[in-house]
C-alpha cells in the first residue's frame, strides 16, 4: 500500500478577516451619515437635496422659513444664527 501524505491545513478564523475590515466599514458609515442632506418624500417620489449646496447658494434662510411655516412646532432649529439674516 502506498502511503498517503497528509498536508497540514491552516485554520482561517473569522476574527482574522472581520477585525481588519470592521474599522473600514465603520469609517465609511460615519462618512455617509456625516454628509448633510435633506430627504423630501412626496406621495410616491423621494427627493434628496444637498444642504451644502443650499448653504453655498445662500438659501439656508429661505429653507428655514419654509420649514418653520410648514412644520410649525415640529421644526426645531439648533443653529445660533437667525434665519432672516440671509434675506436682508
């Protein structure tokens, strides 16, 4: 009978794969949620607006006034500036 040569197998642990990838995924998620955007849903349509573009165009005050009129008490503004300063 011929002898069968056994090769040593090296076990691959899940932790050795997941641990290096986990910080990368967490970092990508943090970047994703840090991008300010406004999502507006109208019936069956969904629109995403970049708040950065609105701010750069100087229309933040108009947006704040609009949201305060439509949402009334449900709108909470945590910014220290007044929304009317861009309109004057």
